[in-house]
C-alpha cells in the first residue's frame, strides 16, 4: 500500500510540474494570447512623429503609450452601455469627401472584457471624425493638417 501511495504522489507531482512548465497556447497568428483585463496594442503609421506601436494597459493606466492616463480616460468616457467605442462607420453613412491625410492605425487587444480588432484611417469625413473621437488614444494629426493647408495657401493671397 505504501508503494502505491508513493507512485500516486510521484505521478501527481510530475503532472503538476508538466502543467506549470507547459508553454502558453498560441492563437492563430502564432503569438501568445493577451492577458485578461484592459490591454490594447496601438500601431500607428504615416502620422509623422507619432508612428510606432504602443502598448496600453488601463485600470491602472500604464504602458508604452505616450499618455496612458489620458488615453484610458478617453476610452472610459466613450465606453457606454450597449455601444462599442471602436465601432466602424455604418455601411450606408453619408460622409463628406474631406481627406484627413494618410495616417492609419490598428488597435488590437481587450477592452471592457471584449476583444478589439479595429482599423482606422482618415480617408473621408466619417473616418476623420471616428479617429478624432479617440484622440489622445490615437495621435492628434489635426494640427499637422492645418499647418499643411496654411502653408499651401500662403502663396495664394487674395488681392
């Protein structure tokens, strides 16, 4: 009986060690899953000085994002029961033909217990408004647009 108990204890210990030493399962993209909680990865392209990939944790605010506290506060304010703060523009929305520049962004992770996989650009008025509603989570590229417009118009002054 002592021998059976020793074997059972040994097998139990081996099983526990195997479970602890096992690597975390990877998702379909070959990367480990994100930990639970409010965590986002924000990748910004074609936005000049703000280009890069940033990690944002909220509650408490931290990460490599340039301003994690303000970004988390913006998301908290936009998180309203029954509404997705990362929702796409509705398919039949009427949008102005306003071009906001070449900046793009991809937000991936978890927010309020739900998965997030949202893409942003500034190709029309609806997309510009969607981007601007998440500033400072996304970089404020509006001042750069105004500067370019004023520089372009500087040589064409009315007489």
